C-alpha cells in the first residue's frame, strides 16, 4: 500500500522530469546531482542497457540525474552514490584502470557479469536486497546491485514512458 501511494504521488513528478528530457540528447549536458565523471559513467551504462538509438529521443542520463536530484530521499541518494563508488572500485579491481579510462567493452563485460545470472542467482540477489535490516551496513555486492538496478529501472521506465508502444492489429 505504501508503494502504491508513493508511486501515485511520484508519477506526476517523474512525468514532469521526463518531459524536460524529451529532446535530442544534449552533448553539453551537465548533471545537477552527479559530478561530471559519475554522469559520464551513467551515460555509458544507460547506452549499454538501452540501444544507443533508443536514447536519441530522450536523454536518459539527464532523466536519471533529475530523479536523483528531485525525487528520491537523501538516504537513497547516498545509497546510489555508495553503489557508484563500489561499482567503480569493482571495475578498477578487474581491469586495473580507472573506470573513466576503461573501454565500453570492458564496462559492458562487467555489467554482464552482474546481470547475466541464473534464475536462482537472481532470486537470491532480490532476496538479499530486500532483506537488509540496516541500509548503511550494505556490503559492496548489495551496493553495486542497488546502483545497477536503479539505473536499469529508470532507464527502461524513462524510455518506455517516453516512447509509446504501437501494436500491430
């Protein structure tokens, strides 16, 4: 019931944010909430999650940045930032370079590592994320999945809402 009430209240705000992003992707976009380096990583991840041509009509990273800035709570904002740091550190451990110097293939490979899991692993991950008693005590795996699920959810939600599906009858 709480989720339904929250969704009802947040939907107009999200739609307003989405409409502000319904133009060609801005090459000079400056994030409001994220720093420019985290904004670049968000851009790369959203382009991997959605095909590049899918982001032409809407600037998904700008939409996600606006959600982070204007919609979610400070504790959720901090959770996102902690997840971004944990993901960057996982990238650096795996590829021995900064995420900002890594290639798109490396980033896609790491993203696949987290998302291409068995049904059993997916169930375990969802359970792990929903059963955390103290959000401030999340481990790196929980932080990374919270971060990636947030980006995936809002990338898909923003794209699907901005681009109505046409059915062939």
